[in-house]
């Protein structure tokens, strides 16, 4: 999907060539122009067909004096980001049956601040999966014009536009790979995506296989992969946008390309959805895609342990005790709690980068879906600064999360008579006990964990990956640019201070 930024007021929009025109109408905007579109708005308002009700639609076919066949007016309500998203989504959905290839969105009232939300909403609402369904290609929207009435030439609008475009590209990549059927999205396929990213400017990619993983002592990760014929991969992606001396943020993504549960086999119905168990990994790849567009002055490392979780004669069994890279032994009481087993070794590996912060992203627990549903991702961190920064990034990008606790008492159930730690506790507070397990391996740096089990994909008729939390991660990372810069340029004494601050958030 190609995005373009244009200056178009309603007067110019009337003669603009496009397949469909969406016009965001604000209740605040009461100036009535003489052009046909403004006149239409004024009349529709008078008749009550267009009011300030958020996302209320009015579809018009071949309006007089307008070049476009289809025009959809939609109320942007109070103009908040949430309503803009809701309004744009509703309008794009209303146009779906017309299958426009070229769409123009007039943000008459919404300022450049809403470009990001509006562009993402167009991309999300018009997304069509085609990788293994070529017949769906006819419905693909190829060109989108984002039109602002006057602001095109301002720096702010251009900046917002670039950000929007990068985010859409990142989210699309995450969705695309999240959606791939498990036989078309193996660990080896994911490594291929990472290698392609690694060829872009400022990027570097290294892929480790079973032998290297054994050498590193990643006994926990290797144990999960044991039951599958697909070889595991450990992806190390690096984006270097700042000096080497600037400590990187490390993103760790869970890459289980299919989670059958292993010997602790999952029930049959809905098991296909466990192809989405690599959405954490996909979000890391998507974030790197976005970084490759924006090239911010920061350093970022992406670590992706990826494998299948399958039952087999060679598979990990309940009761097995395995040794993690950290040296801690783990009693596997349930082979379906495999995400934490592959993440713990990646968290230990992260230490070597002397990171300013490490964030893991994982479709980790069904319990998180019970707590937070599909609206907010679960956020866990012992660091208030890091948790607050991630929470704020979620609010700003509308890729929401909510902090859950990490009290020591929650770790009680992970005690084992046969190893340093068990891989599961009881059913209660399951997303928190999973986070407590991970915390044991993330002691060397400020750490946060995002449980995206409820937010990474949708079930039912709308079944498909959401590309979350690429929006949140990108917003967060861009917010670290200043701390990274001050850590690099400040004189020695203050540099220490700045690094300290950066290390916290
Ligand atoms: N990938 C699943 C988590 C999951 C389940 C995400 C359902 C979304 C929907 C994870 O590997 C898993 O199976 N977790 C278990 C943990 C349990 C055995 C302690 C779960 O949540 O049931
Ligand atoms: Mn599982
Ligand atoms: Zn899983």
C-alpha cells in the first residue's frame, strides 16, 4: 500500500481523481464554503443526516459537481484519536464492497497529529491476506492519499506522515507473518525475513542453529524444539543508529511457530490459532522494519528464539528437568508452558549487550486473555520508569497496555523439589506467575514483559493477526532518542547521570 501526503481543501477535493473519497467531518468546523462538498455537508447537517455522533456515516453516490463516484462523510466526534480511528475504520469498511484501488482520506479538521492514527486505521480496515489466497488479490487497496487542508508543507505534517508510513509498514509485516500458516511460516522462514531486514542500511542479522544453541548452553530453548522435525533458529537482529557507546534497547520476541502444547497436548478445537504463537517475534521483525524507514539515532537489538512445540518420542516430557543457559535448572511440569522456556535463555543471552532496557513480547498465557480481554496487552515490570514509559507509549499510539503486579508472593507456586524452579504454578494469577518465572532470568538490566496473548490476533470471522504491539514499541523506542543522544554527547559527569536515567526508562 502506497501512501501519499497532499494538500486538499474541500474545494479541491471535489475535482480530485480517486476511486473513493472519505471526508472526516468535525462538529467544530462551522464555516460553510461554496464548494459542492461543503454545501452537501451543510445540507446533511440541517436534515439531521450528519451530526456529531462519533463515526456516524453518510454515503453518497455520484454527488453533483464532484468527480469521485463514491463519497463517505464521517463524523469525527470530539476529534480524539480514538474517535478518528473509529470513524476512519467505519468509512473504509463501508467502502469495502466497492473494492476501491485508490482511496483519498480528507482530514479536513484533524491536524497532522491524527495522521498516524488515520493511516493505521485505513491500513487495518483494508488489509487483505493474500499470501496463500491469491484469489483475494482483487480487493487490495494499492494507493492511499492522506489529504490535509493546508499543512502539507509544514515540517510537523511531513514528520507525522513519515512516522505514519513507517508504522504502517511495520504493522503490516507483523500481521503478514503472524497470519502465515504454520507450514508457510516455520522458524527457517522467520530467519529468512530477519536476514532480508539485516541487509538494509544500519541493520545486521545473525542466525544461529541447533549446534550453536547447544554450544551456548541454551538447554531450555533446545528442549522445547526437541519434539519437532523443524530445526530451531535463534535470530539476532541489530539496528545501529547511534554511536557504539550508546547502550541498546533489546527486544525479545517469542517465536513459537506452532504450539500444539507438546506432550501436554492442547485440546483440538481452535488449535490452529496456535500458529499465532510467534506474534511476539513478528512484532520484533515489524518494529525493525519501521526502524529501517525512520533511522532514529538509537541502537536496538532484536532477539528471537523460534521453534515449534510438538509431541514426539523425542519430545520434552512432564517431569523432565532441564538446564537453562543461566545455570538454573527447571522442572517442566507442563510442556505447554513452553514460551517461558525459550524466552528465559534469550533473556540470559541479552546480558551480553549491556542493554539500557530489555523488553520481551510474548503470546504467553491464556490467563492474560482472561484478565484483560483483547483490548489491552499485559505489562509487567519491576521498574516504575520503564513501566510508565511503555504505558505512555501505548496510550499515545492507541496500542494499549495495562500494568499487572510482580509481588514476590506470586513466585511461591514455582517452587520445585527437583529443580531450582518449576515452569508452572497453579491456575490462579497465571499471567503473573509466568512473568515471575521470566523475572528470575532478567536480573542484570531494567526489564519489562508484554503478554500479548489477547491483543496479537483476533478470532472468529475476523480471524487474523493485529500487528500489535508494533505501534507501542515504535512509539516507545522513538521516545528514547533524546536520552540516547544526551548519553552520547553530554560531558563525562552528566553523561553518567544521563545513562543512569536512560537505564531506568
Ligand atoms: N501460547 C500459549 C498461550 C495462549 C493460550 C495464548 C491461548 C493465547 C491463547 C502458551 O504457550 C500456553 O500454552 N500457556 C499455557 C500455560 C499453562 C500451561 C500454565 C496456558 O495459558 O494455558
Ligand atoms: Mn503453550
Ligand atoms: Zn505458546
